[in-house]
C-alpha cells in the first residue's frame, strides 16, 4: 500500500502506513477498561486517535517520538 499522509486521509478510509507517535495518554473508559488517547503526526499534520484493544500492552511498547504502524 502506498504511503498516505495525514492531510490526504478521508473519513472511514482504511490506512496502512507509518506515523510518528506524537503523544499518548493511558486513560480509563466509562466501562473501567483502559484505552490510549493518541496523537499521530507526519510532515503534513496531526491526527487524534484512540486505541481500545490491548491498550496497556501498547502503552508499554511505545513512547512519544516512536514510529507507529497504523
């Protein structure tokens, strides 16, 4: 799949690309399950996202400044 930049993404588009993990916060949802609030970035902008499954595992594997495969 060709590299997709944040500025070119469309709503509900399937993405297979790499972005910088600009920011991450482990939070607790209303159902008491952990999730990650993420900010991903590339040279064209930033994108907010949420990771619901395996949030604690991913939180331990990556830090702000790392590259994330989405």
